[in-house]
C-alpha cells in the first residue's frame, strides 16, 4: 500500500492530500484520495478510477453485428452480461423478437455466470476482510484464509468448480461462457449436457448452504461494528419483475435506505431520469438518477428488493436476515451476506430452469437484417444495473454506442460513504494501515469493477 501525502492541490481539492494506492482486491486499477483542511481534518474523500478502456469508441462505425463480441471484452468477469446487453439493445433497435427457447438459455447461463462471479468474489475479495478483519495485508488474503479454515475454503472451491463445470457442459467454454448473439443464442445444449449440468448443480447443495451459514456468522460477529456505523445514504435499486429482483426484468425497483415503500419505474422513465455528472479527476463518468440520489445497485440492492417464492431457500434466508437485522439492510457489513444469499438464489433459479427444460418450438436464433434504428437494453449484472444504448445508421453501422455500468451508478454513494467514514475514523494525514484498510474494505463492499466503469 502506498500512502503518499501531496500538498499540491487540484482545482477542487486544495490543501493537503493523501493518496491510498493501489486499492487491492478489486477489478481494475484505482486509488482513494483524501483531502484535508489546514487543521488536518478530513474535507472529502473520493475513489478514483485510473484506467480508460474506450470500448464505445472501438465499436463506433463497425458493422453492428460485430458490436456484441467487442463489448464482451469490456471486462473479464462481466463480459457475458455486456455481450447479452449488447445483443438485446441491437434487437430492440431492429425490432427482432427472440424465441422463448433462446430467452430460456440466455437466462440460464446468466444465473450460472452470476453464481460463479459471486463465489469468486467471496473467496478472493470479501472473505479476507470478514474472516481476518484485524490481520495485516501479508495474512489477509486467500492463502491466510486457507491456513485458518482449510475445510471451508475447500467447500467454497468445490461449489465454484461444480458450477463452472456446469457452465462448461452447457456452453463448451469455461474461459468466456457466453452464447448470446443478435437474434438469440449460438446453440442449445442437448439432453446429455442438460443432465450433466443438473447433476453438477445438485452436488454443491451442501457447500452453498455452508457458505450461507458462514456469511451469517461473520455478519453477526460484525454486529457491534454495524451499530457504530451510519446507515448507507440514499437509495437502492435493481432490475425487477413483479416487484421482485430479476436479472432480466421489465421494470426498475427502488427504495430508500431510510425506509418506506419501494417504488417501480418503467424502463423509459428510468432512462429519462439518468443524468451524467462528469468529473475532471477520473476517467469514470458518475451517473445520477433524479429523485434517487445517491443510489446503490448490486447484491445488497437486490437483497433489499427481495426474491420470489420460486426460490424457497433464498427467500427463506432473506426473510431470516430481515427478521434479525430489519429492513432495509443498510450497512456495508451486509455485503458478504448478500453475495452468499444471491449465490443460493441464482443456483435455485438455474436448477428450476434445468428442471423445466427449454421450451419446444421456435429456433435458437432469428435472422437479423441490419438497418437504421435505436435500441436500449437494461438488465442486472453481478455488480448491478447495466444498460447499453445503440444507434445504427441505414448501412447497418454503429453510429453511436453508450454503456451505463454499475460502478457509474454507485459512484456518488461510494464517495459520500467514504467521506462519512473517514470523518469518523481518520485522524490527521498520517493514516495508519488499519485506517487505510478500513477505507478499502468500504470500497470493496460496493463490489466495484473499474473496467466496466470506464469501459
């Protein structure tokens, strides 16, 4: 960790500054910058993305059918969701109706991709913070966790391997398991592949339940810390269907961390309410939703919206969490609990789809004829709401492309929360390792993906 004091103030942050670099156990390159008053009191804190992808520019003027493959490279973990969002935006622009069979397989692979993403995040990003909160950086990692609790890490690894192998059985690609193409999907698995995937998912039942129990225990251990924490500010929001969280929903559900009834927005109203708030000190462009500022998207937001009765285990665990800690769950310390609960939720969703099987009739992929049009797609990725907007000219070339990512929606809340936390825990510019570690844990609780944020 490199904590460097800087007295050469920027246009907005004058006076002394401290830079915490790098922020570890996140995807991408970023730092935390703290600004102090002349009396060494915290003035403001901001999380800064330090890289630029430029994917929107790469697809401009390309044939539109090539856009999904390019956008899948925005991020290694979230790539399948960017590819799917790109396909859906193109289909919206060109008026293409995707078959029920293709929708079924898109949803199935999305649930499995979410589970793989969450279990990976728990193991490598979240668990060291929760299991070894007071250890130094040399121990607070997956190797240290393995030395403390070999059995648990083995269980988590087994669950992750089983679900990854189920994806491989269905898709035939464990590196980048995406099958979405404009018009539908590139393939539909045969009966043998479906049976193999079902058996692999069944085999990790006990491991996922054990993950949930550990997350619950570690969250309960942090309850005293939660009592001293201020509530998260603003609102939570996610894609939803019928008022319940859904990856491929038809509305956006939102609620206030201060309590009260949830509201829903149709996609058009949601998009119309989005405002860009560019800043000169980061490649990331923050997004605000008018009337819902600041906002959080991602696992904790979906947990607060709630799950349906078609996933009884996840729904029961969600109700137990609310009974124990109240609603809404409004602390960053519920982060690992949300990841674990969503892993079970997605696992149940995938098993339900496999038990029903693909709808009969239709075909995997409809013919797509490129032409002029504009389209938008909104879905939930592992890290939260993701939207793609495309404009296509009469030659079938991408005229413009715009991505709205989870980190952009979370950005205003991250900085507000970091500032509030630093005002209570940081005392002067000589920041200790413990203080720096606490700020980094706060950032990780938003599950940030810098490549997605700067695309």
